[in-house]
C-alpha cells in the first residue's frame, strides 16, 4: 500500500476519491469534517492537513503582495482570503511559495508519521512541492479534475450555500481564473517531479469506476467501487469558458487518457 495525496481543484471529485481510499483502508486523518449537503457522504479532509496548507499559503496572499487589489461588496475574496478560504485564494502560476519550506516542517513530519496515509486537500495543487522533501519517495499524487465549466458552477453554488463562505465574494470570471491558476501550478510541477508519481483521473473515469483498476495497481491496494453512489453524480449546468481554460483542460484530459 503506497501512501498518496489527493489533489485537484475543489468540486472536482476529490471527496469521492477520498471516500474510495478510506473504504480501501487508508488513514485520511483524525476528526474528518462531517458531511453536508454539498458532500453528503463526507469530505475526507481534516483540520491538521488543511491548516498546514493554509499556513503555507497565507504568506503569499495576494493582498499582502499587492496592497492595491480588487475589492468587492463582501469583506473576503480570493485576493483577501480568510481562514479556510485559501483553496479559493488567488495565487497566479508565478507565485513563489518557497519561503514556507521550513515553517511547517514539524507539523508535516507529524502528519506523515502514519504508514498508511492518504491525505486530501485541493490546496495541494499549490503546496505539493513544499511537502515533497518530507514525503516517502514512492508517494503517489492523485489528481482529479472535471469539465471546468461544471466545476466553476459547483464552486459558485458552494459559495452561496456554505456558511463559512457567506461573506466571500467570487465572481464567475474570477472563479475561472482560480481554476486555471490551480491546475497551472500542478502542471508546472511535472517539470520537477517524476511524472510517474502522478495519477490523473477525470471525474467521469472515477464515477464510472473505470480508473480504479489502474489506480489499484499503482497504489498496490485493492480499491472497490462500492463507495460510488448515483447521488454523487449531480452534474450542474456548464458555464462557457475561454480558449485558454479549454487548453488546460485538454492537457489534463490527455494526461488521464480521457477523450475530453
């Protein structure tokens, strides 16, 4: 059983992947967040991992690097995120997080002391390189994605319904930019991390169970489709996206072997 990290922009199937891994015997963390309407079977995330990633990212918040930034009618935004908001923070691809390399080392060491972990956090798209020196050399990085227009719609819905995002402003155009930034960070890591350690999967490949056999082989564990439930496939209307966004989506599809 190889350890793994689950990443991908929020609302892309990462919780479904987390549930499958949890059912397969992986340790996802203590005190997992409880389910709510947007994730009826659970999130499979915990405060320790999210907190480490929040601390890594907070020093690079856009408002700290650019005192003049867009402001909205709500207090928080991707440019000025609050605690727990940084999976929706604005971190362009050129953002350098290297100053955070040593700040969270002890917390990472504690989190990674389990031999059977599978931690999930969309923030890993940004912070993976910071974790890399602390990870076992054969840790697998599982990246989930789905149609960007559907993901954007789901994220906007989450901002409307999740209490901790009630004072968080996120226009549709900026949501698309966040999606691009997040996956651009991840794709850039393929230049410095062995691509063989990554496993890319489209939500459709996961909800159908089609990718589980290959993933089981890669992880050295038997993963069952038993966690997959029809109610988890709640496709919403798809927003139109720019050619640039479609290009990133096409690269992800190619890496996953999905005919996007």
